[in-house]
């Protein structure tokens, strides 16, 4: 079967994307990027951001807690220096946007409208910035307002990235859908605190976000819940490392999936997922993704 | 270009108190890796230990590379129990090669297991420079690769904090008189953060290149996890801009 997934007018050659913040800006491992379904860039802000003080990343049981704090060179440098490099990426490139105010999201959107990027992912769920970030994502009204404002300014594929921290993502997903989002993606990292031997916060940003296999069952729960609540496509992520993991997210209702932390372990972490999914599709004789998508509720099948 | 491939453990040896040396046979990376660069090792059979452990390369020889590490946690403990023939999933070379000088008076200054990455560097630097080594540790059992340094034919000064070998005191104290008699010395230092901090005043008199450590996510530049504060604001990405960095460039 063809692995292709089409959302709006964007053709993803396969359903596996590299998640924001775990694959640089997408051009660093070109040979890998060119065989993925798509890549989502590191979160981009209007002004350059230095990020949080170190340590920024720490391993926990089957997971990783990070407080990178959206270090990025800002949208001008992105357009001037990074975008030309992204021309060489063959799969769709989605730019992940972060901002502390609605107007900033709008400005970023307008700045990118004439560029060849395939779509935008609004990060309404970053736990590592004080202003905006996750706060927007916890409030369905804010999600609706920001999504609507951005929607007015872009004809590109618009994805809203949701948080599952202290909010029912089914509510915020419905808000994004009502405001014209083409898809929602979830989950972003979960709130986390790591203390050292003296009981002091280990991370420079004090708190951080948990990702990796440790969050997979919760992510899967959230993705299924949201997929049942909205009609727009759902992009699932959280701890995906194998083809089987990706298969489970598709069964839970995801159209696309993203691989994050697994890219840190291996530059081609997401590619392994593609290969395994392709093998599963062949050996299990699926005709199309519809054969499995959202079928988790229907008991046993292969 | 970064490679990722399987290497085979060819020799594991305990070389000090809780310090192990492992030779890994792997052609692609060991042919390319330069002094100062490091590799990322996935701890075998421990999927719960998610991230790779970064280790500087201590030496290379004909399709093999050596790492020397201290057991500090679950990952290094597991690696120390490796057996000849075990297969390790590694990526590398990571980071930038250390800058190499020519026709200089060079001092390599290692604290504890920090001597190991300096060994490969010394072997290369000694071809075109006059090199002496100042190696220190808390106690004699934590001094590593001393005889190997001597076999290279470089003069070695030893210090221990408890006086169990060499001069009693800190490696940084032993370094000062050595440098004083040199003209335009260049120092390469690798050791715990406290040692690097103690070297900061010296970086006004001599060029000091220091090997830094920071917790890493990817080691390949894509996660922005390995930040080291710069003097002029912002951060270095240690796995891209380092791990060997001019000491006067950063804030300790
Ligand atoms: C560029 C670089 C080169 C290094 N070279 C050497 C070497 O040659 N010999 C040696 O003994 N050690 C070296 N280290 C330190 C070594 O990576 C850590 O001691 C090791 O990762 C600890 O793993 P663990 O599972 O035993 O400890 P744990 O504490 O259980 O590890 C938990 C997590 O913290 C990270 N971590 C813990 N301590 C450090 C540290 N000091 N620096 C970076 N990450 C850390 C681990 O990688 C892991 O992700 C180097 C570190 C860096 C960044
Ligand atoms: C180091 C790191 C940096 C991240 N940076 C961003 C970011 O800039 N924007 C964003 O929307 N998500 C970011 N994320 C979240 C991931 O995109 C993803 O939602 C999350 O890690 C869950 O997936 P995983 O378990 O596969 O990693 C980051 C995650 C990690 C580990
Ligand atoms: S460890 Fe990921 S960028 Fe350096």
C-alpha cells in the first residue's frame, strides 16, 4: 500500500514526522530527513532567544526532562540562513511557532506566509517559557482566539499543538477545530520536576518537560480521546520509538505521528519507525491506513 | 559526517579505583576521530537508560578506539561489566577536534580520569611541540595512564591531594611553577569543574584550552541541551562548539 497521508493540500510521503526540538531545524541530517514523512522545526520566536541556563536536559526512568527554553536565532535569521538550507529537504517542512502574545503569533505567521514552508505548528503548549506557552494551551478560549487570528493570516496547513497538562485536550482540540485549525498535534512534554541529591532543582530552568517512553501510555490515552472528539486529523506523539508504537497511535486515531526523544538517541530514530511501519504494512496486508486508523476500540485485529 | 554503527569490545581493564579502560573495534569512527572529539555510547541491554553516554576518545590504533571512564552511575556501571566480544551501539565522531598548535611549549594538565582524553592529544601534539604533562588526582589509585604518558617520552609531573604519590597538593598548584619557566605556554586541561575554575586566573597569562562536560541530549547538535554560558552572553552548544573550548571564552 502507499504510505502517503494527505492533509489539506500537503502530501506527507509517510506518516512519520520528526518532532519539534529534537531534529534541529531539519537540514542537519538531510539523508534522514529526505526519507521521513515530514519534519517539524525547532520552536521559532520573533526575537532570538538564548534559552535557559544549564543543565537543560536530564535523564529519568525511561524518559528525559528538558528545560531548553526555546533557544533559537529568531525569525529573521531563520529566513536568511536556515530557510535556504531547508530548500534541500524533500519532505514537507512544518515550522513550529512559539510566542508570548497573540500578536506575535500573527506576526510570525505573516512573516512566513510567502516562504515555501509547508505548514505551521502553533506551540500552545511549551512548559519551558514563562510567558504564553502552556498557559495558552490550558485555556480553550485562548486556543480558539489565537487559532482564529492565525487562521485569518495563513493559507498554509495550520496545526495546533496541544498540551495535556492540567486540561482536557479534547476541549482545547474542539476549540482549535472550531477556529479553523487543519489538524491538532499532541502531546507536548508533561510538567516535571527533578531534584538532586540535596533536594535542589537540578535543571537550570528549575522545572522542565518530561518526554520519551515514560509518557507513551498517557499520550496514547490523550490521542484516542481527542481523535474521538474532533473531525480534523490528529497528529500523535509521546514516547514513540518503534513501528509498533506508531501503529498503536494510528489505531488510537492518529493520521500522522511524530518522533521526538528517539531522535536524540539516534539521528535516524524516526527513520527506523518508518521502516518498521512499512514492514508491518506489508506483512499484515493493510490496504490503506483506514484499515487500522481509529480501530483501537474494536477489539482484536491484526 | 557523524557515523552510527556497532563496535565490538576487544578489551576491558580496570585501570584504577572505579576506573575502567575499554578498547572498541569499530572502523568508521575510529579512523575519523581526532583528539578532543567524543563518542556516544548506548548502554547495552538497558533500554530504560535512554540517552547515550558521552565519552572522550583516549586513544586510537588501527581500527580501534579506547575510552577510559569512571563509574559514577547506572550506565557506567553496566559498561564497566562489559566482556570481550560484547557489541556496543556507538555514534561519532562527535564535537570539534581540539585545536592543534605547532612549535609551542605545551602543558597537558589532567585531573583524575581527565588525563585519558589528553593522552591521544599528547600523542599527536608531541610530534610538533615540546610537551610536558601534569597529572593529578585525589589519591594514587585515581591516577590514570601515567606509564603510557611516560612511554610517549614526555616529562610527567604527578600530584595527589593526599600525597600518596608525587607532589602533595592540587594539580593546578603544580602547574604554576612548570608554566613560569616556559615561554608562551599553551595549556590543554581536562578535569572536574573545580579544577577548570582554578585555572581561570592562569588563562590571563597563558592560552588555556579546556575540555568541558555538560549533560547532553543528542550529542549531535539538534536538541540544544548542552549549553555552556559564554562570556559575551548567550550559550555555546558544547557538542558542536566544543567540548574543547578556550577557557577565557566561557563563564564558570
Ligand atoms: C563530552 C564529554 C566527554 C566525556 N568524557 C568522559 C570520559 O572520557 N571519561 C569519563 O569517565 N567520563 C566522561 N564524561 C562524563 C560521562 O559522560 C558521565 O560520567 C556518564 O555519562 C555518566 O553516566 P551514568 O549512567 O553512569 O551516570 P548517571 O548519573 O546515572 O547518568 C544519568 C544521566 O546524566 C548524564 N551525566 C551524568 N554525569 C554526567 C557528566 N559528568 N557529564 C555529562 N553527562 C552526565 C548521563 O549521560 C545520563 O544521561 C564525559 C562527558 C562529556 C559531556
Ligand atoms: C529537547 C526537547 C526540545 C523540545 N522542544 C520543543 C519545541 O521547541 N517546540 C515544541 O512544540 N515541542 C518541543 N518538544 C516536545 C516534542 O516535540 C514532543 O512533543 C515531546 O517530546 C513528546 O514526544 P517524544 O516523547 O517522542 O519526545 C521538545 C522535546 C524535547 C525532548
Ligand atoms: S547535546 Fe543536543 S545539542 Fe548538544
